[in-house]
C-alpha cells in the first residue's frame, strides 16, 4: 500500500528524487508521515501507525498498536526531524530531540548483535512497538556512522525530508519549483516593498 498524505502539488517532483539508501529510508519515511502544510498525518491513529509499521515490516508479530504508541511514534518523528534540520541549519537546538531518540533506543533495548562473518548490527530486543521505533533509531545511528546521515535534509520551508545526492550538499528545498520559488518570490516582494 502507499500512504495517502493528501494533496502535495510537488509530490511528483519528490518522486523523481530517489529515497535515502538502505535503512536510512526508514527515518525519511517516518519524518514524511505528516504533511506540515496541510496538517494531514498518516500515523495519528493506532490503525494509521499500524499500517505504516506494516509497510516497513516493523509491525510486532501479534502485537497491537495503542494510543500511547502513536504518541511515542510522533514524538520520535519530530525529534528526528529536528536532528535532520540541523544538517542544514546548525543553529537549530536539537538537544531535547537527541534525548528523545536516545530514550526510544533505550526503551526498545537496542543491542549490538555480532555475526560470525565479522559484521555487527543494532537489534532491538523489545518485541513490541518500542522495539519497532528503536529500529528506526538504529537506522539513524547506522547512517551517522556510515556517513549518509548528513545527506538527509529537511526542506528549509516545509521541513519535508529528502536525500541530497548533490556533490556539494546544495539541496535546500523539497522542490525548487515549489518551496524554492515560493521563498524566492517572497524575498523578492519584500525587497521590492522595502520591508
Ligand atoms: Zn518544501
């Protein structure tokens, strides 16, 4: 299934940009479960969160999703968005956000699992939704260690997350034709009106 996030006139442009690689896509997908322009939120109910977790194969076996899970998932989403925003806006205070993601990781009991082939990965021991959310935090950790994290960017205007593959990390907008132009037009009008 695909998540219906309501009318986004630039959706077709976003679709032209490939999603973040590997499991970092989990972070991008969670951050983009809400359209901040319209307020439409795909995970603001237990069935909505269940559908999202199911889409990314994170749904606990036999587990049910509660209202409290929805609250924690949305809290994690906004904490990750703040951390991503910091990639392009170093002045953003992400201290509380970092604490939130750390708590999610602890609640899901993230543990390092070593393989016989010399590899290791983070795995949540909690079998419920706490573990599912911790898996998203684990993908953020992996991206921070493999260097892909800083390429995940939040649009400076609408805070939609996209993966920047440009050589010099020049991406600032979800879409130049949408947020980029709207911002430039507003700046032009303000200059013209002398304010
Ligand atoms: Zn935007």
